[in-house]
C-alpha cells in the first residue's frame, strides 16, 4: 500500500507546524519561508486592488501587512527553535537556520516600526 503524501498548508498542517511536530526542514523552509509563497502574492493582489481607488491607504496597508507577517514569524519562531534543537542530523545548519529565523523575525518587526514612524 502506498504511503499517504503529506498535505502542506492545510489547517491540520498548520496545527502541527505551530506545535513543533514537523521536521526542522518543514518548519523552517515550508513554515517560515514557504508561507511567503502565499502571503506575498495575496498581499500584492490586495495592494493592487487598493492602490488605484485609495492610494492614501497604502502606507497603512503596508504597515499592517508587515505587522501580520512579523506576528506570524514571531508565533512560528518557538517551533523553529524547538525543532532545530531536537534535530541532530542537521549539524551546524540548524544553528544557521535558527539564526536566520530570528534575524528575519527581528527585521520584520524593525520594518514595521519604521513604517509606523513614516506615517
């Protein structure tokens, strides 16, 4: 009997993701950066819809999209940290992944702060 293929980006997958029940690779690559394959195009479509009728709303919209993505990274960082610490087969790369995840989270909050100052 064939093994059932894992479904990504489903409610069950996200539950396992945030509970740190996936592998380090799935948590880091698919969870943190694969989600950008959804968030970025959706944000672009929203911005494209808003920019023509209400261009004055774009700075606030940019701020809120950045805050949303930063909050998502902040909520996911503990799972990245836990799976990274449990993942012995990753060697030194797990530390690099944890560092990149932390840096991306901090930089997203810094960008949100800078957008807020610009308003």
